[in-house]
C-alpha cells in the first residue's frame, strides 16, 4: 500500500444505509461523524484501502430522488394552457427546495474529492438517482472519476466485496426511468386536469370534505389497476345464478366413510338429472371399476421475490403490500434480509446457500430443522428450483443475519423476518411425499370417484407451516367389489360469481399484465385507496367506490381501453427495452406520447360519456350551469315521474337508443326504443295529442333487414304513447338491454343521495303515476277478468299480468326434454307461484305452478319399491327423491305429504 491518499466521496440512497456502509467499512475504528448542510444527512469519515490505494473515505447520503421532473413555470398552473399542450410542453429536472441542503453538501464535498462512489440501490430507480448525484457533483468538479458499488445486503461480506469490485454506472437503466417519469408526468397531468376541471364542479362527490380542492387523478398505472378492481366487480354484478343438480354418493364401512363425486360434475337440466338419478336408485348397487394408487409430490415454493413476498404477506398475515415493503425495507437497512426489491426467483451458482442455513442453526423454533438440512445423512437438502425470473441485479430475498427477534421489532417485523427465513429453508428442502388413492365406481352406468391421501414424509412442510396438504383416508376397495351406498342423493346448487379481488389477486393481475414494477406495484394500489377510487375490507378484498366505477365506466363507454392494461403493458415493455439497449429513450417517448395524445384528444371530444357515467352515481351540483349535462342528449319531454328533470334521447355503447331521465339514478324513468333503430334525432316538432307537453317528435331511421317489408325505414314518431307504428315495431323487434353491458352500473343508489321511487307504476301512454302501462284505462280492451297480453316497454318481450299478484309475467321458452321450445308465462316474484303455458291460454286451461309436477316425479313409487327389495339392510340406507325429499313422499323441508320439496312454501 503506498502513494498519497485520495479523497473518495461515497453517496448512499438513505441516511441509514450510509451509516451501515461506514460502520462496516471502518469496522467502527477511527470513524468520525460530522453534520452536513442537511441535519438529517450526516457525514462519516475514515480511512480505507481500495485495491491497495489508500483512501480517505467521506460517506454521506441523499433521501431518495434528488431531483424532480416538472413542466416549465408557464405550464404549471392548471388554467395556464390547454391540457393537450402538456404532451409537448418543455420539461426539466430540478432540485426542489427541500433538497437544496443535500445538494449543497454534495457540491462542497465533491470539490475536494478525486473519486465518486455511488452506493444507490441496484435497480433502475437507484441507477437514475445515481445519475442525479453525478450531475450535481460533476457540475462543480468535472474531473471526478465515477464508480458504482453493487451490493444486495448490508452485511460485511457484501459491502467489502462491493467496494473492492467497483463497476461503471449503467446509463441505460437511468434512461429507462427518465422515459417513464416523462411519460407518466405528461399523461397523468393532462388527463388529471381534464377530468378534474370537467367534473368537480358539476357533481357533488362525497369523497371530498372540500370538493373545491378535489383532484380526480389519472395515472397510466393507477387506472389499469383500478380497471382490474372494477372489471371483477362488474363480473359479480352481471352474474346470473343458474341452478344445477348433481348426484352424490357416500359409503360407510368399518374403515371409515368415502364420499364419491359424480364424474359428470353437475347438470343444468332438471329433468335429465331426475331421470338419471331415479335410474340409479332403482338399481343402486355400486361396482368398483378402478382402484389407482400412486405417489404424489408437493414441491416447495421457488425462491422469494418481491411480488411473492407481498402476496404471501397479504395471504398469511393480511398485511398490505405498502406496509409489507415498508417493514421489509427496515429489515434490509438493519442488515437482516437481502434487498427486498427484486424480480429474481433463482439463486446464482456462486451463492453459498449452506452458509445462509448455518446462521439459522441456533434459532429456538427452526434451528433444529436447519441442522437436519445440513446433515447429509437425512437427505433433506435439495438445490432450490429455478423460478424463471432474473433481473440481473439482485438475488432472491433471503435472510442475511441471524435474529431471534430484536427488542425494538414490532410484531410485523417478526412475522416478515420469520416468513423470509422459513421460505428460504423450505426452498432448499425436499418436496413432501404422499400416497394418493383414487377409487371409481359404477352405479347403473353412472361413474363416481373418491380420493384419499396420506402424507408419508412432510419434508419442507415441517418448516413451512403456512402451507398444508390436507387429505382424508378412505376405506380399502378392490376392483369388482360391490356394495349398496349408504346414501345416494340428488342435490341442487347454484352457480356463484367469482369473489372480489384480494390484494394478492390484484398483485397477480398486475404482475401478469406488466403493470408497474416490483418496486412500484404497492404504490399504485395505495394510490387507489388514497384517491378513494376503491376500498379494501378486513379480508383485503377490493370494491370500487362510486367515483372509481364512474370514471372507468365513462372511459369504457367512449370505447377506449384506457382502464385496460394493454397500453401500459406495452409502455413497460418499451421501457425495459430501453434498459436493455434495444430501443432509445427518444424513440419510446415519441411513440408512447403520440399514442396517448391521440387518446386524450378523442376522450375530450367524447367527454359527454364521462358526464353521463358520473350522473349515474352522483347528484348534480348547484354550481354547474347544466350545459354540459344537457349536451348528454337531446330533450324529448319533461319527465312525468319526477316532474323535475328532462328526458333526453341517448344511445349506449351497444348502439341501442333510449329516452331517459336526466335525474338518474334518483329517477329511473326510461323508455327503450326498438332495437332496429339505426339513427335517431329529436326534431323541433311537438306532438298534438300527448300530454303533458311539449313532447318532441323523433326522426327515426330503421335497419331495413330488421323490420317487416310493409314498414318504412324512415319514420317520425312519438314516445308519448300515441304512435302505434313505434309500439308495433317495439313488439316485433324488441329493445336494447335495460342495464348497461356486462352488468355495469350501480347495484344500489349512491350513498349521498336519497333514493326516490323507481319506474314502477308509470304509464307510458298517459304519463300518470297511479297505474302502470299494462293497466292504462285508455288501452285496456275487454273484461278486466280476462287474461290480457301486453308488451314490456323495457325489454320488448310479450307479457301478461299475473292473476295472483298483478306483476307483469314475461313470455319464456322451456328447455326441458319433455317441453323443449314450448312457451310459458311465469311470475317474476319468487314468492308467487303463478305459471301458465301460452298454448293453454286459448283453451282456458291455465294453472299455477304449484299444480305442475314434473312427469318424472311419478316414478317415486317405483324407487320406493326398489328400495324395499333390499331387505332389512335397506332400513339403514337413506335414499332421497329427485328434488331432495325422502322416498316416503313427504316434503323433506316441512314434512307435509301434500307437496314435494321443490314447491314447498317454506323453502
């Protein structure tokens, strides 16, 4: 070691990292500490040798990004320019006022140094911060030699290795972050200003305590993340439960119980299920056709990366992704785990995995397992699997220092550290071994199967208690064996919608579609909650708020997929291409911004869609002049239901026309127009007959191929009820859907508004609220006691009035094997049993549903007889009829022998 000592300025990303680096390199000998310009960013000094060169080390830090990207001053105020100008307005990076003291410290120290060593986090974001530091330091000392220290954990071997093997900083990584920052700034600022200025004064939005300061933000990652939440919510809303039937069999013996599942799964045709079931109970002997035994392996998880850490912490501990990363960062800075922001889930061959396990041998809970792992005689060790992801920057997350739990740690710190340790021990362990038995039986040609599993060797499950491998033991069976089932039942069920997205589900969606990075995904989720676009319940499941759903609905109605992940996923791939050097920053910026500016201009032209969507969820504000809302459609008449708002002509995304009240959702008055309308426009001519007026006539153009040949494609009509041609075409062609596509829209009125009466009782002929259109005195013909046909104005389907409760009954088509294609009317109310075949109305043979028993049910007696032939043994069996009631013929719900369970009033 010789020569004159050189001064080396070392800059870390956080004060705590600077302190750890200084303590490790100096080994706390000769370490001096002094204040910098910023009282939070101390300066540490000591001597050290780098590859034989004596160095006077000066270690300090920044606090994250030193610079911000912003528009030039004249573009910063919201009303200073057209938001579209923000796609090409000049931008620049600058050091904000609260970072000026850090900048002065760097400048003062850099002037007297020969080297600059960058200790920023080794990801793209850290590389970008490194070049911000370089810019500040080289501005005062252009002769600095720039070096980069690469490390993954704040432990001795990593830090000493990093300083002795310095590399060049990666400007491609920095360019990728610059591109993302500029794209996000321009897109976010333009859309945020546009939608906030458009809507904040037009509606009363309950999420804001002071709605004059409300910001309806838009982010290129934030909005697709919201889209996942809203889309799942719409799936749940649009789900229509469908009843199905399945046959279940169980057999009890001295060895236990086996539950056999029908290999058909289930059937949606009741009659078909009944026929199959009753054939089975007539010949219930089960024959074992197949017995298959095999060894099964349950493999441990691959090494841990950031997304998996967040997902597992959410599942196991219900910790939010944001909190998980905060705790993980603190564990990393204290030196207990490796760098927690990594996409890598495979270890390098250079990693000494045994050394990491050795450090855990003394732990009171998993120390004995670590000792077994290191003992070659147990055969428990297994090299970890390759998860297939490698960011070339950091290894998977793993423990770097032994701890039984520091006194200052919270419960969450202990849980997360334990998860990291147990996950690492599991991923270097052998898989669990189990023996699985699958038995198949045949009952009158129908196949059923049952399975059982026994865990032979737990292996990694001994330490990774977050996972289980449950199974049940079933009795021993041999091929050809016959037995009478203990029970054979026909059970009904209904299809269920998918659950709301959990935080783990949402992270999976984002990761799959490339929304955000491992370091930013939790920030995007937090932004949804902060902006009140979504809420999260105690089970970490997300529900969109009215505000979040309205924004997504508005953009969706425009026809643009701004809430879908595709656009952002393409941008993320482009930014990765910049970091790989296959695309330039200039190229990616030009392509992305050109595409998004076109979307912005189109969205602004169709802003009425956003207003319509917001009007579904929120009450209009008195501050709004109403001009934007009246532009949402052409006024046809005053609403006859609420008497407060106008009814306007509108067209939904599916191309269907309607006349709806502007007071929606407080007033749900709507008239759907024939599906065959291709164009519609309100004229200045009023109807001479319909009251209360004025009722403006509408110029219609119908699609020629969708209307009968004797009708004209051009027609000027009235929706007031006097236009027989319009009524006839509505009946012939039907109308568009009553609800938006895919079940969108609110299931309930907004929380901040009072729900008024819905459209029930409104007559489209005379606009009176005392009766419905079906009961209008001006339209009813013949005796009131006769069964009268009508047309449902909302759906365009034929209907009659229920003779029991008066509710309109829609014409439906049977799909059973006995009556396929036959038309019938049934009441929509669950508590009403009215049912009548359409062809029986002309013969006067209509009857209620309670008198209609499926023909297959008459075979119950044969089933009962077949059961009695089984002799005394049959007395211990339980056979159940097609609808679930016992073979005795009594209703299994209430015990009444006068009816079966499917029509039981108590069910």
